């Protein structure tokens, strides 16, 4: 690979904008800036402002004219970004979405192979990249055995092995525990020491990245709304940016008041429970817990501890590996006591589940239709469905997207949609896996306030989260699962 290929890239946006074919509004418009080679830039903005769209545009992977329309230009080293794909390496927020091959070494080598790097150069690059990001596992180690933090380091190693001049990180720590967040940040730092590159990071929570970055760009509906050194942007304009939904240190979002009532009766209980995704391979055992009406329960723990698996088991979507999950007479309401035996229709008003990956539960062609799926299955009339949908669209800032295809939403918008869809049938127990990922400060506060209101109305809220601010804001009881990060 030539020196020009591995040298830090120059990036420029000239009045650039993008609109997906199924959305009326532009994701970005009139966006202009220049990033010099070797700069380390943090991109901030409200949920849905177009941050991920910008990174995908710079990586040249937005799609052709059949998927949407663009205006202006994105330039990498003087050429359109779509023509310089080998210059950019993109790391996404979901660790699982980036794992391609079954073995660690093969996965890291994949990008090099696609770029046509000579075979004799690939494996030295792979080994050097794994060492640079601190992923100390054999080349033949199965990728499915990696934790979330390890998978993000694997993705970074794959990018480093390609030798890109431009590294693009799209909320790479969104679903990681606190230790995993530091691991990934440190891996990025080691990667940049091993091979200086131009770095662009999109994040909502920015404190962890401040020691690495040299510049902050804030984007909004009118393009770039702030641009400069971190101290200048976050200090001088911090209060206004926070009011617009940007996470700014020293400007915490509003938290709801404490619960109005003490916890009520037990709705769901687990006794000597073991949970497993794969039959015969429990990831957590000996679990005893109770879920009470009018209470928030936070399930916390490191990546790989089994939190999501426990949530799916409590929600009646996975069979216990051993032990039992039992519903109270109030929650069962005439159904059997074990939620795993309930039909999907039985679950609708009893236990709602919000998956960690929003795409896994999107069913309809538009946002409005997505909100109607559950109520329609319950036989509600059209007027009631419309009224319920309108309320949720307004409360979760999705009304302007009612006609959009759910898959075209940003990560934060998809999360709010899946929460709204679960709430639409008003279940007595609501289980949410990482409910606040991808949210700006304003939508975070609004989402937490909605969950607190449901709690005060008597619902049980079970939240699986690494966001300890959610635990505090909901005054949640905490159930900690052990496990490796």
C-alpha cells in the first residue's frame, strides 16, 4: 500500500446534505467544514441530527440514487468520498453487526483481503493490529466467544490492519459496560499511536473522548452550529448546546421526581433461575429476584454476564435453563403461571419487551404502522389506535417521522420507536434492554420521565442498562449479575 494511502486523510464537506427516499426531511443539509490531516474530531448533535449519516457518507456506503438523494459534496483527499472507500475505516456502535467471520484472525484479515493487500503482508498486519488494540487472543479464537468490549477491539483491529488514513467511529461504546468503554477508548489511542490517522468520532456521551480529541463539531438542522476547540465549544456555548439536547459536561439533564408510592405486590418472580441462549450452556445461574408493581428494577453487570438473556427469560421469550419464572395471579390474569407458555397475544398486555437491537423487532413499513401492530392485535378500534399512536409519537419526538420507514431512522430514533411500540399495549411489566442508548440529553430526559410515569401508574419497569444515571433517575432497585467484561 502506498504512503499516500496510509497517510492521514483530509476531509471536507461542501454544502452537503442527504435525504433517504422514504423520509420527507433531510437528515443533513448545508453542512460545510474542513478537517485537516491528523485532526481528531468529535461530532456532536441531537438525536436524529444526521451524525451517523455523515459518517456513512464519508465512508462512501450511503447507497445510490435509488436509496436517496444528496446535494453538495463530501471530499476525501480531493476526491468524492464514494470514490475513496479504501481510505476510510468505519466502526459501528453495535459490536455484533461488524463480526463477519468465525475466527479472530480471519475477521481482522477480511478488510485487507477486500483491498487486495498481498497475502504476505496481511498476516503481519493482522498480528500487529491485534497487539495495537490490546486484543490478546489466538488468531483461531472464535469470534462468538468474545465479549462486547472485545468485539469492538476486534473491529478496531480490522480497521487498523487496512491502514486507512481516515478512522470513523459511530458511537463505538454505546452498548458497553464502563470497563469496556475505557478498553475501547484506550484501544483507539493505541491504534492512533501505531498509525496516525485522521479521527472522527460520533458520540453522545463525550467525557471519555475529551482526552483524545482536538476539535468539536456540532451539527444541527441547519448544518454546522458550532466548531472549534473543545474548551471553546463546550465552555462558551455549553448552556445553549445543552438546551438543544447535546450532552455537555456540567449540564446534566433533568431527572424525574422520586416514586409517588412504595412498591406494590410482586408481579413476577424468579427462583434458582439459570438462563441460557444456547441450550445446555447457562450464562448465569442461581438467580433469585422479584419484580414489583410500581417499582423500577435495574439489572446491571459487565458485558457477557447474561443480562440480556435474563431479560428475555423474564419476558417469557426464552425458556429457563433451570429453575423457574412465575407470574402472580394478577399478572397472569387467567393464563398459566409460567410466562414462557403464554402466546404472543397473551404477552401483549402482560409483559412488554424492548430488545437491545431495535432492528430485531421492527415489523411494519412506517413508524405509525409500527405503533399500531400491538393494539391492532388486541382488537382495538381505529380511533383508539390513532389516539394512542398520536400521543406516543408526540411524547417521543417521532411525529415528523410517522410516515417514514422504521429502518431509515437513526439509532436513537429506532430505540424510542421500539419503546413506544412496547408501551402502546400498556403491559403491566415492561422489560427494556439498554433503553437510553443513542439518546441526546433531551430525549434521554423525556424517555426516563415516561418510564417514571409508568412506574408511578403501577407498572413494573425492568431496565437492563450500563447507564447508571438511569438507575439513579428512576430510583431503581439494583440487581447485579457477575461475569467477565
